[in-house]
C-alpha cells in the first residue's frame, strides 16, 4: 500500500506518547496531543517558537535546572547525531491562567532522538518524555516512611533503654528495701523472742524500747513506700488550711534536736524574717510537717563531720519560702536534676551515706500536691540549701485559723461528753485508741469489732464522730457507710474512713457515699486527736490548751 493520501501530521499528533519535534534551531514544529495535555499548552501558541521560550525555568525556584540540562542534551544530539537519554528531571510546568496560573511540579524522563537527512545531518530532533511523577512521589514517600520507621525505631530503642534503666533502678531499690525492712524486723523478732524467755532480769525494759525503736523505723519505711504509691495513684488525701509556720517549725526542731546532738550538729534556732502574722501558709499540716522533718533530717544526715543546720522563713510577693541550709559536702551540679526522682540514691555518691531514695521524691510530690514548689541550691564542699515555697494565707483564712490549735502537741478538752464510735476488728488497734482516749476524760470511746455491731451502736448511742475501718470481717466499710447514710438517725454523723490501702475508685466511692475524710493507718495520737477536734460539735468545745 502506498503512502499517498496519508496525513502523517495527524498520525503523529494522535500517536500515544508525549513528544514534540524541534528543528535544528530548536524551534517547535510539531506537538503530540499527549504532550499538549501534559503541559496544558495550546498547539497554535507554541508552533514556530523556541522550546526555551515556551518552557522557561520557574523564576521563583533558584534550584531549577531543567532548562540547562535540556539545552546540554540537545546540543549533544546536534553535535553527535546520536540519541541522548537524560536523567529524571524535575520540571515546573506553567499552568494556563484559566487553570489558575502558576507552576505545577512534574518529573519527566526525557529522551532526545535525531532525525537525519541523506547526508546524515540533523534535520529534526524528537523530544520524547515519560511522566514518572507518581513513581518519584511513591519513592519519596517510601523514603519518608523509611526515615519515619528509623526515627520511631530509635525512639523505641531510647524508651527501651530508659525502661531497662528504670527496671534496674527499681530492682536495686527492692533489693535495698528488702535489706532495710529486714533489719528492723530482725530486731523486733529477736527482742520479742527474748521477752518470752524465763530469765528476764532487768533487761525487758531495754528490749521493749529496742522493739519500739525498730518498729518506728519499720513504720517510717513502709509509710514512705505507701505514701509515694498513693500520691502517684492519686489516692492520697491533701487538705489545705491556714497554718502558722512558726509553731510547726519549732515543734519539728524539738523532735530533731536529739538526732542533731547525736551527730554533733548545731541546730540553730529558726529565723523568721517576716512578722509572725505573715507566716501563715495554705497547706496540709500533717504533710507539711512530714516535709519539714524530712528536710531537717537530711541536712543532719549529710553533715558528716559536724556542722550547722539553719532554717529560715521569709515572705515575698504572696508566697512564703522555708529554707533548710546545711554545711555538708554539697551536691555535684550534674546530680541536681535527678535529686527529686524516685529510687535515685544520690546520698552515697554525694557524701558516702546511703539512703532509700524516696524521701525527697515524696517531699516533692507532697509539696506540689499542696500547690507549692520545692528546690535546692548547692555547692560542693560548702553545703546545700533546700527550699519549699507555698502560697501565703489570706488574712480572712488566718483569722479563722487563729482559734485553732497550731501545734502538733495541741489538744482539746470538751465541755460535755464527746461520744466517738470506733469500728475496727484489730484488737491491738482498739486497745491503743482506748489508751489514747483514756487520757481525755471528756471523750467516751464506743468500740465495735464488727460492721453490723457498729451500725447498731450508732443507732443506739448517736455518737458525735465515727471512725470506720474499710475492711471488716462481716461486711465492707463502704457497706457500713451506706447503711449509716440510709438511716435518718445516723445520716448526719461525720464518718472518717480508716485503711492501710485503698484504690482511687474506692476513695471516690466512699466520698460519694458521704465519708467526711479518708485517713491512712496507722494514725498517730496527735492526728487522731486533731480529727476528733475537727469534727467535734461547736457546743462541746472549750479553748485550746497545750498538753
């Protein structure tokens, strides 16, 4: 079949593939329909024009190199008469105004092929391109995913390392605490066994004292562990009130003086920079006392070769700062960020003195729970100053607190009989409370060993206050509380829940049932009397006197 009547231009333009034809001067003489569609041009607008006039580099892209690379390839074709395949190029294709203008990024793989005449001179150059934009984008996405996978893998490695470090620290802590707990337990068991022997002579009093000392040490360790656990679980009870720092600090000093004397430490009298009236803070009395004693105890402990401990209280801009300074070995700067972290024992590294690694971590949690801040300043071989900053109480709060007992040793007598129902199944705990209340003739203790008996006694005696253990042999403390609140005769009696442990869910449930407060066992004598005073009816009260 001959070629007469065949419209080669029409065939060229309709042929699949994106390409255009250039003359030796690089002017466009033909364009395929696919190229027109890909570049969003009009054929009549580009025919006869130079390719670089039609497709310039994006002037807003300093890194654009498409024109330079294409010019070099076309020059090679004109000089050699051979085809030239270019690397994948990034082109900013101009968009027509009707399409919004601007440029669109495309990735093309160009090949420039010559059409030679009989003398093997370049007559035309066919510029053919394959659009590989989707492939490049997929590859970039894949590389991005690989980078993201690598980043997350590195993060997991760091997290795993931190978990291993935390696990090692906790394992070390548990091992150390096992030793710490076993030491006083061994003393308690050993001396109690001696008390059971027949030939006691004059030693039992000393043995009993050693059992008491070991028990107090054991209780302090358990309290630290449980307090930190409860704070992290959100179940510790924090109540804020206006508290005068002066008696609180002075009483902490009274407790710590014998300890300081035993370490050849001079414990200076506390310094109050501001007037006494300004020394009221919003805090939990029991917890703040715990923090202050802990800071003074640490200051004494880490003064290895004698020295001084000073406490100063000053007010500034609505806040009050209490500082405890020592003349010990000080702390290395790189240790300071870890100082308030649980399970971190920096005492051994700082001064050769070992510790549980919980005291400062617990103090920080307690201070923050009271809305305050805690920190430290230290210099090696000079000493350290630990400070606690709390919100100062407003005058109205101070006035309302001025009539309350301000010290740990403050208690009350009552103008008329104060009935207290104590629902507890542990005989030793009931006996201890009986001993405490026996010193206060105006308080009448009503003990109950079972929950049902406690409900009956509450109905019969109408106590002014009920202490209710959470775990009883016959029913739960929550069930007892629900029964008391369901009875019109006992509904208004304040109930304080006592337990050695409780979950956040249990605490919330008890509060919804109407529990007045939640206290952790064992409760000391001072705290027990404070609770009685807090909930005593106004008609029974007489002015506070120290005991």
